[in-house]
C-alpha cells in the first residue's frame, strides 16, 4: 500500500473520532464505509471477530464495545432507529 494512502486513511480515521470527558470513541457505522464495507451485516462479522481477539487478549468487552441505538433520517422528516456500536481506539 502506498504511503499516501496510509496517511489519508489515518487522517480520515482520526476525523471520525468523537470525544466525551477526554474519552475518545468511534461509531462502528461511521467506520464501516471508511473501511470499504457497504453492508452492515458484513461489518458486524468483522466486529464479532474483533471481540473474540479482545477477549483472547484478556480485555473486558464492555470496556471497548458498547451497543447503542441512534435515529437516522429516512426522508420526509421521518426517522428510524438503528443499532450501532461505540468502539474505543483499542477496539478499532
């Protein structure tokens, strides 16, 4: 992979970061597109593998993965609730 591509991906990753009380986190659905996944169900499989790796390394899943729901606009002022996952940098 070219150095320029790596630098751009890292920059984009950092731009997706959120922060509350000096704690940074990312939403999985926002990273999904950045990593080239078009379907949530396929990206969920990647997250499931990440959870296994996290457990194998001796970390508590609840410290790095938090299931959340959020509203998304589906047009005409209507919204729909979707599942998402908050990830720490380690989980990412």
